[in-house]
C-alpha cells in the first residue's frame, strides 16, 4: 500500500494535502484488513459474504483509538396469559428459578434460566404488550440434539422428532421443508427439534458442536 501511494504521488505530482488524504485511505484499508484477518472471516466458506462479522466488531476487535463495549443479551421476553402455568411448565423442564416479584395485582415478573445459559427468560403480568404465544423461533443451543430432545420429552414437553431443513441450512418458520432425522454427519447449525409452551410460544433446539470462526 505504501509503495502504491508513493507511486501515485510521483506519477501524479500530488500536493501535500492530497498525499495525506491518500495516506489516510491507505491506513484505513490496512486497518480493515487487520480486522478481517483477526476475526477469521477469510477462512469461512462463501468468500466475501461473511464480511459483516468483521464490520460488526462481534469478536471484540478494537477500532482505532477505542474499544467496542461488550453488549450481552441478558433476558428474552416470553409473553404468557397464565403466569403460574408458564412458571410450572418451565420449571418442570429443569430451568433455574431466579426471581418471582410482584407489586400488586397488575405487576409481576418471573425470571427463569435454561440450564447452562447466560441469557434468561422473563414473563409475567404488566410487563409486555405482546400477545401471549407470539414469541416464535426462540433458539436453545445444544451439543447433542437427540439427548436434549429425550430429556425435554421425559420432563413433559411435547417435542417434535429431530429434523433438518430440506435446503440444508437455517430452518424457516413453520413445518414445511422439514426432513426427518439430524443433518448428515450431524453438521453444526443444521439439526433441530421444536416444542412450544402452553401459550404457544415456539422454541427450537439447535445442535452446534463446532462454531464458525469468530463466534
């Protein structure tokens, strides 16, 4: 890059301010290249497509002169109609009971956390305007899809059979395109099982054994 800028300066006889501008552009390009290599994006299939991983700074990459602040997902809102029924359901699945706080008849917050999860769920009374059962596509990541499905079934959940998507990638909403059984060779990100809570909020188990670089 430095040689390119020097060549441009010599051949075009650029003024000093323009030279400084080109030098700044060169630094910016080198900075982006460092971020691209640090996140491992060049090793992912698809070439240029994974670039947003580098651009979003998801792996703690430092920007020039500043570091991106961590933002960790803490809770997911699950809208329910019957708080006690939902609480009993999720506790029966083995989820940790963290809190149950009420302030009068119109406000109550219940917090439960799936085993091994850093993110919790909350539901209750007076905490969301979303319709009960409207949360869909909530993902629970597991390393053994068959074992996780069997455990949920033993605990009383109505869980689908393990499936993978006909397109071979992320499964869309609904049941169309489901192919029975796990993905070939249990390839990460591609095997699922689904279940719902008593209000109809939809969950997916997703098997991930090896994450993509930078995740």
